[in-house]
């Protein structure tokens, strides 16, 4: 009985340790969060800037763009009370 309890405690401890270590090593940011961070770092943008997954904010794309590209993110920039929506798309192969 003592060995069984010790084995269970050891397995739980190892599992929690591995899970804890994996949570720091895995990149959990979404594609739009990475896009937002990259744009903020590489651009001189003033005002608020945020990127969202498709469907969170509706954006009108031209028919040509819709047919030839896949919407990845919609970014919203707000400066001096004006809001600008930017569609981040990837060309279809």
C-alpha cells in the first residue's frame, strides 16, 4: 500500500513539473497577437492599435480580394477619434 501511494505521488509530481515547464516553453500567442506585436515594434504608430481574429470585427473586402486571398486578421487603429480598419490577408495559392 505504501509503495502504491508513493508511486502515485511521484507520478503526479512529475506530471505537474512537466506541465509547468511546458507552459513556459510553448508559445501560446495567437497569430493576430503576434501580428499586432510585430506591427507595433516595427512601425511608428501613434494611437491605439489592436488586431483581432476574423469574425470579431466585420470588414468589407472587395470581391477580387475575397476570391484571391484568405483573411487572417483585422486590425483596428484609433487616432484622434478616427477608426481605421486594416485587413491582413494571405494570398491563396
